[in-house]
C-alpha cells in the first residue's frame, strides 16, 4: 500500500516539475535595467517616516528606502509586510503614474500570484487620486488578501514618495 | 657628582619601569575592554540576526451568541473568547522556513474546562524553486475556502460557516508531507500524504468527530489530498480531492475507504463578491451505511457587498447533512445568515449577523451574534 502511494506521489511530482519548466518562460516582462550601484538611499525619518506610516499603517520595515532615476522617471524599491514576511516590490514612476512594476522577492504562499503579470499589469497607469489614494481599484488575489494588500500598499507609498520629490532636470 | 648620576640613572630606570608597567596595564585594560566590546557587538549582532529571522503574528475573536431554540433545540446566550492564536515562524535560511500556529480555544483549558490548547500548524517549508515548495510537518489541509485562511478579518459572519465546519471539517490539520506551488502561471496546487481521520459508530461516523488533531493519533491508514486552484486577480476557482484508506484506522471492520470531493468559487470584483462551495463525502462499508453516513454533503453560497473599504454586508444560504445516505433521516440542516462587518482598521473587525435555521428535524436555533476580531 505504501509503495503504491509513493509511486503515485513521485509521478505527480514529476508531472508538476515538467509543467513548471514549461510555464516559467513568460515571467516578469517589466524591464528594470538600471545599475543598482547608482541607487540613492533615503533614511526613514521625519516626514518620510510619517508618509510611510500613513500609507502602510505600520512602521516601515527598513531604515532606508532606495530609488534611482532614469531620464524621465524614478524607480522605487519598496518593502511591505506580507502574510509570510517581507514583500519587496519595484515601481517605475514617471509623470506621477506607475509605468512598470515587479515583485522582486516574496515568500507568500497562497499569494504567489502577486508576482504574476496578470496581477501586476493592473497597476500600470495608476496614480494618486485627489484623496491621496490609488485612483483605480485593483482586484486582489482572492484568498490572499494580505499578500495583495502588500503590493497595493507599496504602490501607494511609492507614488506618495515620488510626488513629494518632483523630478528635476538634473535628476 | 658620580653618586648623583647613579641616582639619576636608577630613578630613570624605576620611572621607565613604572611607566612600562603602567603602559602594560593600560594596554591590557584596553584589550580587555575591546574584547568585551567585540563580544557585546557579536551578541547584539547575533541577537539582531535571530530576531530578523523570527516572525510573529496572531489573531483572536470574541463572540456573543444569542440564538433562541425552537423544537427541542436549546437557547444560547453566551459570550466566549473563541480563539486566541499566536503564529511564530523562523527562517533557517532563505529556502528553509518554519511556521507554527498555537491556539487557545474558549479561553480556559484544562480538565473539565470548556477550552483546549491546540497546535494547529508546525511545519517546515523547503523552497525548491520559485514555483515549488516541499512541506513537511503538522499542516492545514488545502481544502475549501476557510481551512487555510480563517483570520476573522477575512470572512463574513461571527461564526465560521456551518458547511465548512461540519463537512470539510475545518479547521482540519494533519501530519504529513508533500508539496505546494504554482503551475502554468495561473494554476496553483497542493498535494500531501498525511495522517487520516478516525470516525466511529459513537459519533454516527460524522467526519468532524474523526479529527485526531495529531495527538498520539492512530496512523495505520494514511490519507492523501490533492488541491488545484485557478487564480486570476479577483477570481479563484478550485477544488480538492481527498482519499482516506480507512476512515476508522482499522478499528471498525464495517467501515473502510472514504473519498471527499470539494469545489469552490471565490469572486471579488470591485465592491461585490461571491463565495460558493460544495463538498461531498462518500464512506464505504455497511457501518456508515446503517447510519446514513455513507453520504455526507454540504454547500453554501454567499454574496456580499462592500460599498466602502470599511463596511461590508453579506447574506449566506447553507445546507448540509452528515447522514444524507438515509433519504428519510430528517438530518438535513438549512441555515440563512445575513449581517455586516465593520473594519475600523484593516486588521480589526466588528461583526453582527442574524441566523435563521430551518432544519428537517425541527430543532432550530435562530437569533443574533456579535463578534470582535483582529489579526496582526
């Protein structure tokens, strides 16, 4: 009986691995090519700390926030709390709107889909509303509310930080 | 003059010796101080790393229930801190992580007390790659909507829905091993081989009574669960299959294999949402058949409306039976629920609902429930 279970399990595992190899080709099409050596660090103190707390509802999980600039945009790396630890997301923001987004790291389990392009694509073009919230309602991953919220919160914080620092010609 | 020179040299030697001695003491002192500082730094560094790898969380819910009984059903008027839960996790490395859930039910546990302390999760995840993770330990089974995610802020109604409670039966955990992950982008899976249920005639083979909770559990007959979900933003459609090789763990020759089939839908688009679930057990053997427990099933549907972020309204229709094998057993239960959730903070919820029962046996409990819940 036990050997029958083992064979079935190994067969299932083989099929799953094969399927995942086929499926892994289309991930993370957003392009973030900037050399991270040019990243600028903002200490999370004073006004920045207040913006973080207002946006997230808790203390920012790091002492600094990183960003770098391109010719027409700024790219923010934001850390937020997920269900199973820190979710790190990256947002390219230009003219006050999100142009590109990707999830750099996440340990979410039921919320694995927050890395999917189908979920992340909803954030493209999103900007701040007059009430300082996201101007578009983003559908979360059902059953993974906390994981989805982690990316929502990160998007809101990135937009607020970017809005507080208008791009200069020298940037 | 010569004596003065000698005296000067001697005094010089003494002063140099004293100075050397004093210097050596200072160096030793400095070294000792540095060693202590380094030890302190190491300790701080070590403590910091330890805390960096530890994750805490938890949730809790306080209930006030006030349904009145009709038929032979009893009145209920009680207040209960139903669940106080702490999560503790530890990351051994980026790829090997521990998670646990410790629960105190009904506030007070012990001999003759209403509650109990339960270890509901204690497993280790081994990340194989971005898509697949192996898991071993004491784990929640990936069946239905509530069993794995049941923080009070995430569902409507003071009490968990009766179908998942009595038929799945949530909260259901077993010891086992397997894997979970993602296939073809939008499809997730979980597959485990694990310990099984142990029902008996004493409980008319009701599946909920068979949970052994991994407490010196009989494990002569294993079980297996496979769950698959298709998930896109705002929509989850999924199902699970579970096979029990002997649902009495060999204790009852009149019972044997059992199979659970379950499907569910979870849709949240904008301010409206819909949950629906159907679950069905078949139990082999003349024993369960004699009680009508060879068929146990349930389903519910729950539309909800959340016009603003902080307030949501819901209605639910539930129907279930743990002895549906007898067509005239009067065992089918029906319950209607309606109410609201108010989230003053995203991690805090206040709930109010009203329940109506229309059970075949005429024993109904109808009335209101109030709840307070949190998670962090």
